[in-house]
């Protein structure tokens, strides 16, 4: 791989990351709510499953 190709790949990668950041910031500006939460997907699934079990048992 030439230096030019490496720089081109790096540029494309940086542009993609910047686009994702801009999209997140635009969505947050439109909704007024943060898109990123302190929960990760695993925690969210565990929370959802726990809430579902509690509702089945009549708990809240």
C-alpha cells in the first residue's frame, strides 16, 4: 500500500467518524435529549428483562 493510499484510507475513516458525530449532535439538537446514555446494550437488555419479569409477577 502506498503512502497516498494510506492517507486516503485515513481520511475516509476520519470523515465517517465525523459524520456520525454530526448526525448524533443534530439528532440531540432536534430532540433536546441525549442520544448516548450511560447504559450499554447489555445493561439495557438486563433491565428490560427484569422489568418484564416484575410485571408478570404483578410487581413494579
